[in-house]
C-alpha cells in the first residue's frame, strides 16, 4: 500500500520516532547547528516538543524564516568539474 500523501495528514509521533531512529549519526549538523544525536538521544520530552512544533507548523502553515533558507554547495568528484 502506498503511503498517504494527503496534505491533510499530520505526522504521527511514531513516524517522527521512526525517522529519528533512521537518522545517521556522526554527520555534520544542518544550518541550525544541532547534531542529529541531540534529536535522536534527547529524550522523550524533546521529541514530544519537536512533534508539537512540526504539527503546529503544518496546521497553521507558518514556518520560521530561517527554516526556509538553504545553503547549496556543489562538490565535484575528482576529474568531473561540469555542472
């Protein structure tokens, strides 16, 4: 069965936990500067608050501006310099 891709569908807490469990460790943090290990091993209260935040953003369609920013860096493989 394909996943439910309806925009009315809210992220469940179990889905958040599954995504965190699948997160690779020892990787560079994103723009927020928070390493994946903090989210993954931060405890139940942190995960509950993160879930609340995600659900709030989804319901009210408002996201912090700095979450909309992205830094895209191109890394060439050796011998390949074309974009």
